[in-house]
């Protein structure tokens, strides 16, 4: 199961800049269980976008939908018309080919994950070994960055290739060790005990 956390509203509205018809799409599976993208969260996000646009005097039509599993094509086919009717889809779900890195950059890479689709998980362009759109690691595999380039071209957003994606912290990734929540008082007590041991 994927554990998800929603980006903040400021980041999301920056991604939607210039779009007038937004479809907020959620999923009733993993992200619903962790309260990041189920029906309730989709409704909250859609209303937040409407209120922000109204307050700023911008025209924005926001519709909402949730499917059983966004990672299953059969479920997504049921919302094709809604997707086609919008300028952009704000998906609050994980994606089928997700590397679980903990800080999604799909808005910069045309919906193609460089962590999951590039054999070397490169964040700012292809390596020097890819040729004819194929990966140097395995010539049967398409180059992830060629796919990103093609996707951005179709979207008319090749300008996003100039955005530098900073080095990633792997701590929030699924390989960043076991998840745990530490209450401040517990953490403070642990620090005090550690200080006593060092004395």
C-alpha cells in the first residue's frame, strides 16, 4: 500500500495557474485509507480551489470525481469524458508506476515519473548513454526522459525542462525506514535521557 501526503495548497494552485476547468480526481483505495485523496479529501480540495479563485476574482470551474482505483485502467476509463472536458486533472491519488519517493514531481515531468521510469532515477534530464529513445541499461526499455520530453511536448510545456529539480531527500520515501510518529514530549524525554547517558 502507498502512504500519501497532500502537497500544500500554495504548491497546488501554482501548478494549476492559467487553467479554468479543473477536474479534481480522487481514489477510494490507498490514498483514501491514509486520508490524502479519497472522496472526502477531493471535496475539501475542490471547495478550497473554488473559494481561493473566487477570493482572487479568477474564473475557475472545479469538478470532482473519485474512482475505485486510479491505478487500474478499467476504473479510469469510466471518467474519460470528465477528463476530456477539463483543462487539467488534479489527481490526488498515487500513480501506477510510482517509485514512492515521497515528493512527487509529476507536475514538472508531464506525468511521467523520473524515479520509476528512468533506470538511474535521474531528476534533470537523460544520461549520456540513451540512444534513439532507448535506455542504455536495457535497449528494450524506453528512455524515461525521452518519454518525459514527448509528454511535455504534447502538453505544450517544454519550458518545464528548464526547471531544476533539487536533490531529493529519501527520508519520506517508502525505503526511508519504518514510519513513526513521535510526540514532542516523548522526543524531549528521549533527548534528556540521551544527554544523561553522555555525561
